[in-house]
């Protein structure tokens, strides 16, 4: 379980620090767009009141989404008690850290601060995301790969 707590804390801290640096330190909230390595990487300010791709935006779901993030985190902690593989703990921690980082944004700002925008090869991506989203995605993928080994008494490979 130690790996879960460490990865959750690191994911949470890295996401929040990135938002402090880019959104507030570089004043992206006022500037709106900063071209870093166009078109591959652009900082584009977005306040997401909903879930992925802005779904549920304007539905007044702020506190419901905070509650869901906390509930999912608690369920993942409970599920992780049966994990054997270290990477399963890390994966769960990434999801928890990312979910709670986005939940904190909702509590403080009323929306999630998204600023990463990536496009490539003639495809123009209109959406922004943040590092918490990356951690959630990577953690969910890791749980698919490593999170199902709950065999009692099994040893990690």
C-alpha cells in the first residue's frame, strides 16, 4: 500500500504544481494561449466544469463530481488491499492522485484547470487537458494490466 500512497501524493503534487506554474505563474489564465512547440504542444487555458471533453458542463454538477472523485478514490483504496503486484498499487495511486487533484480544482475554482493542448500531423485538437488527466488515464491503463491479480497468497513475479 505504500506505493499507492507515494504515487497518489506525487501525482497530486505534480499536477497542482504544474497548474500553479503555468496557469498562475505564467499567467495563462489572462493570456489564454502560449505556443510552446506548435503545433505539437500549446498551453491553452480552459476551465472545465464537466467531465471529459466538457460533458456535463453547465449542468451544475460541481459537487457531484467532487463526491464521485472522493468515492472512486475510496473504492480504489479498498480494492487495492487485495493487490499483489507493485505496479497495481502505483496505478491505483495515479488514479487517486489525479482524481483528487481535479476535485481540489473544482472545490477551489469551481472548475478543473486544463491547459495542455497537443496536435499533430494535420489534426487540430480543440481540447485541453492537464497532468491529472494524464495520471488518471495512465493509472486506469495500469489497473487493466496489473490490477486483476488478487489471488490469495500469490507472490508477485
